[in-house]
C-alpha cells in the first residue's frame, strides 16, 4: 500500500512538472472511470459483506473439515469459487484447516478457486468483458484451479 | 447522467444504507455485523482504488499507443507475455482493481492473449500476496502453486483469444 501511494505521488509530481494540462486530463479520465465503476463496486461489497455474515469462518472450517476425498474437493471448489475472502483472511484460514488435519488437496483447491474464480464479482467483470468472455474466463479458471489444487495435493 | 439513472445504479446501495441506518439505530445485531464487514472492505477499496485509477488515467494520457502495441500487442510474442507477467506480479489489491488496467492495456493495443494472462497472473501471482502465502502455508506450497498456475494461465489466455477473437476489446467499465 505504501508503495502504491509512493508511486502515485511520484508519477503525479512528474506528470504535473512536465505538462499540467495533460495531467488534469489524465486525472479527469481516471476519476470518470472510477465514478462509472463505483455503483457496481459498492453493490459487490454489499454482497460480500452479507455473504461473510451468513457464512462466517467457522462455517467454512466446518464445511471443508467434514469431508475428504472427492466430496471434500467438490465442496472446497464450490465454496472457494463463490466466496470472496481477502487474502489476509484466506491464508490464515487455510492454515487453520491444515492444522485441523484437512488434506492438502482440499485446502489447495479451496485456495486456488478462491484466488482464480470470482462468482460474486461477476457483475463487475461483465461491465468490462461482457457476459460471454467473463463467464468463459471463470469457467476455464475454475477447471484450471482444480487441476492446480489436485497437482499440489499429489506433491505435498 | 440523469437522476433516473443514478437511482437505478445506486438502488441496492440506497436500500443497504437504509437497512444499515435502521440496524444501527435499533441495535439489530446482524445489521451491525454486516456493517462491520462492509466498512472493512469499503476502507480497503477506498484507500487503493482511487490511486489505481489515478495511475490508469495518467498512463492513458502519457503512453503512446504504438509503444504498447509493439511491446505487448499481437506481434509481440513471448517477450510481450513476459512483460505482462512482470507487470501483474508487481501489483497488489483485489482482482477488480485489475479490470481498469486491463481496459487500458486493451485500449492501447495489447493482445487479447496477454490481457487474459495479465488478469490470471494478477489474481494468483502478485508478489505481495505470495509473501503472505509463504508466511502461512510455507514456501513449498506457494512455489508449487505458482509453478502449476502459470502455464495454466498461458493456456487460458490462448483459449480465450481463440474464443472471443483477436479483435476483442475490453470495455471502459460503463457497461453502456
């Protein structure tokens, strides 16, 4: 985060120093894109907040801890694809699962689907990529994530 | 944008705001907990996304299309792919922050393949996230995941280019 602030400030100062008019044009374009995205973004944040309330960490641990084998992997893939959990919650959660004895395969499938597939963020993705491309990207990522998860399970 | 559109765009946001104000004044527990979640995500979003858009806006006015096209466009080959991988690993934040960047790259002539590789690598191989992952799940897990994931994203990029066509352009996010 500090790096992003630093880079932004440096770029802004450099840009202002070279050409003020161009800089304001750039800021205007950036702000316009941000304002366009804002309603969809807030709606997704609301969805995620409600989701995390309905399905708290404890429920996820219970869901993923209960079953192993094919059913465990299927549950992990489903939860990982739908859930939108920030990395700073997801990795500690995965660690807890491993300590509880959940297999590496299940944890890996959960983490990879969580990272690569975003069902709740689809409304935002539609706005940029259209329905066709966004759905295809998520479907391919879903299968990719399962392959990666299973491979990690083979090696660990 | 007229008032009718604003009302339509922010329909759920307004409904949610009413729900939260009601919950807070009536001490309705689920509402308070949902609000706590929301404010955490909102803070995360509002601290980084405006900066991201500032950089995208500046990038837009300063980079000539021909340069981007040459380095990561359709004729750029493996070198172009390496460039987008490098760019994506150096970033941070949730995936929705990568969409405006993807739009900008597409708008400046990046190839469809490279756009989707960029998105994949951004989602799964950002260095700030990897350091966090190593801390919790270990170096071996993280390395294996990264090694297996990268070729998958390159394959996804190639399939996506075939599927949507080489002329596909990412939209500006207005959806209209």
